C-alpha cells in the first residue's frame, strides 16, 4: 500500500489497469497498453496491477470487474471505468490531465 501511495501521488498522471491473468482478453489488452505507454512517453505513467496478486488493494478500491482503469494525479482519482477501452480513448483521457 505504501508503494501504491507513492505511485499515485505523482504530479505525472498515472493510468492504472487492474486486470486478472485468467481473463481471456489479457493478451490483447497488454498490446493496447504498450501502445498507450508509447504514445504518452514521459507525459504519463502506465501501470498494470494483477488483482489476484494484490487482493487487499483491489478490495480497498472496490475493483469488481476486469479490466478496471483508473487515472490518478497528485494522489487524487481523476477518472475510473470498468471494461475494455481502446488505445486512442485511453490516450485522450490521460492527456486531459497532463
């Protein structure tokens, strides 16, 4: 939890993907996130968190569905959505907080 606090406390927007490895579409989602990270470069961080390995954090944030995307900036949640998103949508959402 301490590392999570440091992660989301940054002035740089942080897009977090809460996912589960047992989800069938995870391979496609990983390539989408690579595209998002490449497009944003140093303007934002893109982080993936496996809910099965971080159950306490997932429970604290009430992550009910996968994938769940959350954008944080300065420790504050700016946007949250559960369900698939395409790369262009994620890029434009994160760029609103750069």
